[in-house]
C-alpha cells in the first residue's frame, strides 16, 4: 500500500517515516517468523505472502471509493460484500451456525463488531492522513495481538517476540513524528 500510494496518489513520506515503516514491518516479521518453519516451502508463508499482497492492494484501492462515498458507505458496502462472498464458503463446508455453541456465536458477533468499528475508523483516518502512513500503523496489529495473547490466553513470549515488539513500537512512535 505504501509503494502504490507513493506512485499513484503522490503521497510521500519523510525519510524518518520510511524508516518507521521499515521498523514496523521488521517488527511484525520478527514476531510472526517461526525459526523451525521452512520459509520458502511452507504453506503458511505462501498464504501469508498472498494475503499481504491482497491486503496491500485492498488498503491502497480503499482510498478511491472512500473519497467519493465517505467512510460509512464504504464500510457498510465492504462488510456486506464480505458477507456475501463468505456465504458460499459456509454452505460449501456445510457449517450450520445454528448448531454451534452459543459462546462461539457470541465471539463471532464480538469479532464482527470490533472489525466493523476498526474498519470504519480506518476509513475515516484515510480522510486525514495518507495511506502511506495509515497502512503501516494498521500492519502493527500483531503487536497488540501478542499482548492480548499473553494477558488473556496466558501465552509465553520469547526473546524474539520482545525484539519484534520493540521494533514495531519504535516504528509506531517514529511514524507519528
């Protein structure tokens, strides 16, 4: 998204902001990297790269309809389209939501609400800040996820996690300067 926004939207960051973006991305990579994984042949890595490309294009292209229609219309439209595209997957996998535990449905409801609020706030942010700044900040969500995993799920952090978090936090601080 950062590269595309610089090329097509003429949004340029300062050298300090580019350094911050690099630190955030390195931090996210360090947090998610698994030493024991076969990086170039591991399906997880391939899916992550495809996802990164799709999300990069998504966040880049999101600015155009956001400028035309506004954050609320774009958020509602994207969430409705996502639901429409997800329905065939549910039907194909024969998932019956009504036979699942109510706690699972509650979590799905909470996740949907949090996702919609986060998306709406992001689309509002695009009106006040370039994509080249907002997209890297969004990419730092694994840092918060790690903290929540430790606090709520009692997951253990390694030295590698602490290093990745440090890179991402320093990058987040620098990008706002």
